C-alpha cells in the first residue's frame, strides 16, 4: 500500500465515522493527510515520491491505530500531533489551551486593520491569548512593538510560554495572568481579543471535538456576551487616545448587536465573511459609556 492509498482509505474511514473538523482542517481528506504525514514523520509539503512509495506493515499499522484513536477519542488532531498552524507558522498545543484558529491571524497577515495603526502603535495586548499564537504573530508582523499576552488560565499561559520561547520572542512578549483587563498595568495602542463568546445553546450543540477544549476558553454565558460586556466597559481606561480594539465574536453577531444596539463598529473582512471580527475605536467605547 502506498501513502496515497492509505490516505484514501483513512479518508473513507473518517467520513464513515462522522467525526467533526474545524481545528486546522475542514474535511476528512485533509484530516487524514495531516494525521498520516505527522505519524510517518513526513513534512506537510512532502514531494510526489513520498506519496508513491510502498509503506511497511509497521507504518500501516501505526497509522491505522492513530486514525482509530482519532475516531474513538474525538480529540482534535491538533491535540494528537501537539501542533497547530496559523498563517504558515507552527505552534505547540495541548489540552491545556484552546486550539488556535482565530481569524485575527488572517487580518494580521493581510494588514486588515493597519489603516488604524501608525507610529503611535507601540504597545499591543493579546487578551485571552491561549497558546500565545496571536501574540507571536503580532510580534512577527510589527517588529517595532512590544506585546503582552494575557489569560486567566495559568495552564494556557504555560503553553503560551512554550510558543514564545520557541519563536524566540521572550524579549518582546510578556505573559501575564489576568482576569480580563484587571491585572494589566498601563495602556495599549492595539488590543487583540478572541474571547469566550459561545452562547449557551451553541455550547450544548458543540461536537465532541470542541468539548475536548477548555470550556473556560469557549463559553460566554447565556448570550455569549458575558466576557465582552465587561471588556467593553473596562477597555477605554486601558487604551491610548488613538487605540483600537480588534474583537472576534465568531457566529454570535446577532447576540452582539442585541446586547450593544447603539455601538458603531467596523466589521473586518475575513475568509469567513464580514461578521466574525470587528474593530472598535477608543472614542466609540467612551461614547458607549455615556
């Protein structure tokens, strides 16, 4: 059996098992390819020769066991491989932190909110940093800034530390344990935040793969807005005059607009559409308070 044939067989197996995706892939073929290449120690961009060579019986057995483990445990593949990719950058991940998949990563790479930044943008906050991926990407994107990665979870921060050190960013990224903005000194020129925003009804409907992640990083209360309400109240005093907040809310736009009907925000375009991530200026947040 060749690698191509094994991927095809594993794709069929995953499809029949009705596993859920969304942690780096969105279909059975890509999921099977990722699992198998990782198990065989092959790079994701392996050449044609790797796909056509005959596999040993030991290789086939080890791959079949891993695919079966993925099906039985319903663990995201990223947890099994302990690696996730954002914008072509690899990050360590394990069950202590949510698997990184924020659309804010796209916007960092594409300059999606650079219009609102400038020479005044020196201090960046990645709030709810999880495994630290957005903090690292922000530091890579803007080499002149310093970054604070904050999270309420010490476990998540331990994972973030691995990634900060892996990408040699320890001199530019500071990690702080904080419940929202409460333990963060000073003001910031740019706040990035992918918070817990999943509403109660959506939490009940989540597939097992998502329930394998820390609930603290997902659940946002009855309407998904619990964390965000406090954030929008507290943010202005932690923002410089021209600062902006880039906030991801996933599929909860309806709940967001119901909770904040008078708030004028700027929706940013991502591959998922124009209703997943928004930008809010400090002045807008101040007007909300009044």
